[in-house]
């Protein structure tokens, strides 16, 4: 099997070989890959859109997990909409869907490269909007406890009494 090069997974198109590459298309595959590497103390690098990663020519001597989980669920909760998106969903597609559906709060973040799951890591923002204002909950795989933590790690401002306000929930984020 030809060796996988990280240059193929980063938008800068640089980066040497991956020790091992796992393409995770489901939440179970994603967390299983991280847990399996952790169990043998192998270094792990998650790569989603690869737009905020600069990888050396030496590459990464460990397990590289490509976050390619898909799926968006929508739940109407009174005047609010709670949207749950898997980590691998393309961010710009997600913003486009929000605009089409009339979900307010992330429309200014159009055109930012990457995937949904990476946005809470650095609190992606632009033009006065930040995802921390709309993220209600992030599902985290806790690598120390080896289990999911579904508790909110960021609190959106209370939407109570704000007609038409939206909350957005992202899924499957792995703790560093
Ligand atoms: C042209 C350009 C414009 C940009 N404009 C903006 C801007 O306006 N505002 C802004 O805030 N940012 C901006 N960025 C930065 C970039 O878009 C964000 O950092 C984006 O969130 C990266 O997403 P990604 O999926 O490409 O992450 P990657 O590059 O794949 O990963 C980035 C980091 O997050 C980690 N990671 C990714 N997914 C997960 C996960 N599910 N769980 C745990 N860790 C994970 C990776 O291991 C890595 O450390 C811009 C970047 C570019 C290239």
C-alpha cells in the first residue's frame, strides 16, 4: 500500500508521510481510532479540512485520523432550532444551509475553510461573529477518561425571549 502523505490532506499542500492514516466516516470510527492509538500510547493527529495545519516534511510518526463524519440533524424547540452537526461536515456548506434555512448567527462566517468540528477549538470568528455565541453543546471524546462527555463546554447566551434565535450544536470533538 502506498504511504499516505499529509500534503494531500492540508490546504497548503505540504507535509510528509503519515505513520498510519485512518479515514473516519462515523462517530464510532473516529473515537475508536483515537482510543486504539491512545491504548498503545501512539501519537494522534486529527485532520479535518486541513486548512489550519502546517505539517513538516518529516510527516507525523503516529496515527493520523481524517475526520470525515457527516450528518446534520435539526430539531425545532419552540422558537429555536437546535442543529446538531457532525465534526466532519464542511463548514461553508453548513453556513450555506443555515442561510438557506434562515438560521441566524453564523451567516458572517461564510467562506471560512474547514469543518464544523474544528470551529470550537479556536472559536472561529469573522466580521463580529464568533461560533461561541451560537454553539450550545459540544460532544467530546475525553481521551483521559476514555468516554464521551456531553456536557456543554461553551455556553451560548440564553436565547430565552429572543424570538427566532438559534442555537447550534456540533458533534464529535476529541479532546487534545
Ligand atoms: C484562507 C483562510 C481563511 C481563514 N479565515 C478564517 C477566519 O476568518 N476566521 C477564523 O477564525 N479562522 C479562519 N481561518 C482558519 C481556519 O479556517 C479555521 O482554523 C478552521 O476552523 C480550521 O478547520 P479545519 O477543519 O481545516 O481544521 P484542520 O486544519 O484540519 O485542524 C486544525 C486543528 O484542529 C484540530 N482538529 C480538527 N478537527 C478536530 C476535531 N473534530 N476534534 C479535535 N481536534 C480537531 C486539528 O488536529 C488541528 O490541530 C482561515 C484559514 C484559511 C486558510
